[in-house]
């Protein structure tokens, strides 16, 4: 509190000091401006316009008591010179000596006002700097939005997406599959949210997570953290000195999945061998022709993880759907870091042939 009062006292002292240095227009010039504007409607309007006076009565009062409002006369003369040049002084009746005086006066007052603005700006920045230091000096970390310079982080999105894709096909996420095949399939699904702390030495200094659908067995967070590369830390920049101070920054990442509304249905016919009790895909050639070898290989991987499919029936048809699911990752500022759409396979049931 004492420092705040000291800052404002210093600022007030500076402004008063500069104000005392400011010259004032000669009385003869003030009277000339008053008489000119009161007699000429054109100059009266310019006087009001340059001074941003909107009421006629207020402009009249300023002109009739011009000795109490010398700044209004200064603004008027400065406006004429800026717009019409030096000749404007001669047109309003000033001789050469008075014109030189007015031009020199306007220049000096401009310099003084600039000094006042600069002094006020510096005092304000110094005050902000002290408040910033006080705010952050005892904080273990700062929020992402508080960092003047954000940490530079590279994310290998393919590593994350490939892991998620593999989890789907290996059926490691039955809750997610159930979600997208249920009534809420049009809604977005929050896959995970993690807050990591980037230290001033570019290290990941711990993290907090909320895991609605990922379990520890999936090692999803290991994959996510391994996909991050920190190139530079976050900083706060002091406004007065411009000094950069590295700080630990907390960043929250959220990943969501959203499917399109349409579904492509696929019928997969499985046949059990009486000798080996193993199943084969009877319509594999059709699937290879329609969807390609990569898709069929992944489908076989999926089926191999579901032994209940061939535990009962000698011939079974599986109802599959291909759904385009878009995975998106955003940061604390809701910036989209990547978005990728993957055609995923979901099995909705089996029926005996």
C-alpha cells in the first residue's frame, strides 16, 4: 500500500513539475482568439470542433472567459496550423512576429506534453512491474494465460492418434465403443484431460489428470508425455525493464472424439472349422476388394480379441459399422493443436446363420 501511494505521489509530482515548466500564451493572443471566434461562425465551429466541445453554451463560456481556458486557445491554434499550415496565422490577422511566436509556443508545449506522457507511462510501467513481481514471486507455477511468452512445445500428434487407433481395434476401450454405438453417438466424448507443468529448465515437472475413459493399463499418459518436446520455457516479461523471468507454466490439454452422423454397415461372415475350431472370414475376398488389405488385417486383429464370437455358433454373421471419428486436442487457450479423422470399426452384435 505504501509503495502504491509512493508511486502515485511521484507521478503527481512529475506532472506538476512539467506543468510548471509549461509557458502560457500572451494575453493579446488569447484576446485575439476570443474575438475572432465570437465574431466568426466558421472559426467558432472550428474552435468547438478542435476542443471536442459539443454544447454551444460551453464553447461560448470558454471564449468569453478565455483567460481561464488558455489550453482551449492553444488547441484551436494548433489545429489551424496542423490543417492549414503557417498561412492560417496570417489569415486570422497575426503579423509575422506573432506568427513566429505562436508556432514556437505550439512546438514547446507539444514537447512538454510529450515529456508528461512519457513520464506518466514510465511511472505506470514501473508500478505494473512491482505489482507483477509481488504477484508471481512466491508462486510455484503460473497459469498458461499468465505467461507473457508461452512455452514452445512440439506435439507428435501421430504418436497419440496411432495409440488411440490401436486401442480401439484391440477393443481395449469397451466403454468408448459402447458410447459410440449407443444413443449418445452424435455427441462429443471427452477422452482425457491432463495438466502438465513445464519447468523453467524445459522439463515436465509432474502432471495431474482426469481420465474418464483411459485406464492405467493403456499407458495413454505415457504415450502422451512421450509425444511432447519442450523447446523453450515460459516467461513473464517485466513491463518497465523488459527483463524476461522464466517460470514453471501449467498447461491443460484436452482430447475429445466426435463421430459423424452417418454409419457404413459391414456384414462379416465367420465360419468355424470342425477340425480346429478356428474361425475364418467367409466373405474375406469381398472385404479385401471393398476395403483393402489393411482394413481386413485390422478387422482380424479385432476379432481375435473377441473369442466369444466363435465360442457358440458354427457360423456367425457380425454386424459391423465403419464410423469416421475425429480426434481433437486443444490447450488451455482453446487452440486446436491437431485434429484427425480416423475410420474406426465397431461391432454391434452377432447373429447365428
